[in-house]
C-alpha cells in the first residue's frame, strides 16, 4: 500500500477532494456543494463555515474509501479573489465576499486614483499589485469595506482567502500560499 496525497479544491460551487498515489493515480474522490447567496443583484456571499463543512464532507468521502493512515500530505487550491473577513479565533466578522461580487465597483477608480499613476500613465496599482484596475481583486473589497462597513473593518483580525481559512481549520494556524494571497493587496 503506497502513501497518498490529498488534493482539495474549494471552488465557487463545491469542494472536491481526491486521493492520489505517488504515480499520479486517483484512488478515491469526494465532493460537496458550497451554497452561494446573493442578497442583492450582483452581490455574492458565502459563509466560510460552508467552505469548512464541504471540505469535511469531501474528505470524509475520501477517507471512507482509503486508509487515512496512508495520507502523507494535503494540498489546497481554491476560488481566488474571494475575501474572507475573520477574527483571530476563525469566526467570520461578516459573510465572505465572493470573487464575482460587484459591490466594490464604485470605489475601484477611487482606489486607483489614490494610489496614483506611473510616469508612463499606467495606474500604479497595476505595477504594485500586478492586478488590473478592476472590481475582481479582493483588495478593492477591503477598501470598500473600510469605507462602507468601518465597524466590521475595524473588528477584523485577518483578511484571508479560502485557502488561508481552510489551512487554519486544518492546522490551527493562519497561513496561505503566495499565489492565493496576492489578490489581497
């Protein structure tokens, strides 16, 4: 019996977990839906507890099919640009704002103008962050929250992506990858 690596993919609509052999063969799979709410047109939110519940369900399906003692590592991929807002203990300050949420559109240009323009006319925010002047980068929702929900903004200990939250739930430590963190600004 060979060792296994679990790949977890927490996307916008579901979490998938797959157990892989070192040779790259999938030997077990699990999947669980993640609810998506839209409290108003073009606003999209998720409860981070649903990310965790779907991850637990998908992992339970995998570990029902393979010996958990064979698992040597876990890797996480996630819906990028979704913004979770947390207290130190992992509880959510507010529902997460999903990457396709449009509420920050009114402040995108304001933030870009506040950061300035490079000598060649390119928005400095692009040079600094690598991100376009667009509503999708999570940093825009942080800025929106600072302007429109200052009490919640000030109550926040961590702005995190889905990856960081799942890492916290799995290990008790807040950590994420560079690739997942870059949309946060």
